[in-house]
C-alpha cells in the first residue's frame, strides 16, 4: 500500500483516484486494521461479499483494473504490485512486476485514452473471456459459503467453500478466505498449494512498452 499512496500523492490532482477494496468475509473487523496501519488517504473499502472479485474476475491479491472517467474498464484484472520482487519459496519462485505496472499507470493518468496502455474495446475483448459454466458455479458456491459462514452454519459453509475450490482451483481468493478462519493452519495450506503449482503464482503482465517514434531523416 505505501507504493500506491506514493503514486496517489503524485497524481491525485490529475483527476486520478484509487479505490482499494479488501475482499474479506470478516468485514472491517478483519481487514480494517491494514488500512489503519497504512494511513491511506485514497478511498478504502471492505467488501465482505467479494462482489468486486466476482465482477472484475480477481483471482488473487493484489489485483487491479483501470476505469476511466466514463466508467469504461480500459485494463482488465491483472497483478497490481508497485515494486519488482523475486521471492524464492521452497522450489518455487514468485515474481512481481510492479515497476512496469506503475509506469503504465502513470502514463495512463497523464495521457488518458491516448496512452498506449489503455486497451481498445477490441483488445479488451481479446483479453477477457466470459466465465465458463464451472467458474460461474464456483462463484455461486463461494457466495453460498460466505452467506452460510456469516449466518453461523459452519458445516454448510465448509461444504460450499470446498465446492468452489474444486470447480475453480486457480482462484486463490476462494482458498485464502477459507484458510483465514483457521490462521494457525493457513500458512501450511498456502505453502502446500503453492508448491504444487504448475504455472506462475502471478501471470506475467501483458504490458507492452510504447513503440518508439520512427526516426526522421
């Protein structure tokens, strides 16, 4: 969050707003402390129903989308880090590409729809596909799990959490939310799933640098 605060301080006078939405069934009691510690001055929300993740197809954290002044999404869900990191954990590596994401974000804020990083409707449609039947059922199962958990039925909550994970095992948010209820086991469960991965933990950013202007002679 410090990286986003820095960018917000730099660009907030250029019609730029950041909305951070913590996805946590525990609500403000569970997620609010992170905002308090960060002392963020941009908009911060807690989404106990995971609505934001459903709408924008977030499957991990942190992820972000870009929405322009007209309400048009010009970049879909993708890892939203602010620094480059390479973290070795066991026999796997986590790579974050925050510097290029921040560079692209800054360019978009300054140049708007002229920015080469803002996708056209055609390019956006190529990137974002409608959810499959299994993914839609997984989302519905997860919503049921959240409802049962919030209403005190742990048995049915566990049933539907597990169903959502079976249907869409690549959605880390489904797993992470259930693991949060048993924090003493969460680290072990995360590591076990992480070590079994056959693809990168975060997908590689599809952010191409601007094409250089042709030289004139």
